[in-house]
């Protein structure tokens, strides 16, 4: 059952909240051009969504709890605990997630730009070639009633 497994519920809650953060962040950056807005939003998504393993010592001697958590959370806890080893590994994952997010954002901007330019280029080519309906001798047709 979904509600009986607290880790699944925790991850779904984190996913929902991160989507809210990304949507409000994207809308908040509306004053920026799309070239900057998309990579910034995807970089934040990469930082939020890269998971990593962690290990916490328990009260009993020699026992540890291991699990998965977002790398940015693990890096933050490692920074507060001054744990350089964990901070380095999770910090590298956070940086890799941000870099991957920027790359995805630039790729999305490039694909959006190409799809926007393709219809405009075909219309320009049609006008230059003279193969439009106006050059075929048909001219403008007026609507007829009845």
C-alpha cells in the first residue's frame, strides 16, 4: 500500500514539491529570455532530482543505516557536519546534475528554436520561389454568399 511505505510517500512528496518549485521558478523567471530561463530551470531540476546513497551511524556500536536521498540534501547535511568525504562525493553529483540540467535546457531551447524557424523558412522559400497561390494566376478569391 502506498501510504504504509513511508519512504515511497516521502519520495512522492519530495517529487511533488520539487515540481511546484520548478514551475514557480520558471514562471518567476518570465522576465528573462527563453535562452536563459530554460537552462536555469533545468539546472535547478538537475540539482533537485539527482539521488545518492548515504550512511548514518546508529546508536549501537558498528551499526549503520543506509538509504537513498537527494544529493543536495546529503551535501547540505555533510556541510553542516563538516564531513569532507561525503560532501565531496555528493557535491560532485550535485554539480553533475546541474551541468546535465543546463545541457538539457540548451537542447530544449535549440529544439524549440528549430521548430519555430522551420515554418517561417518554408513560407519565405514559397514566396521567393513564386510557387504560392497568388503567382499561379488565381489571385485573391472573394467569398460568395448564396
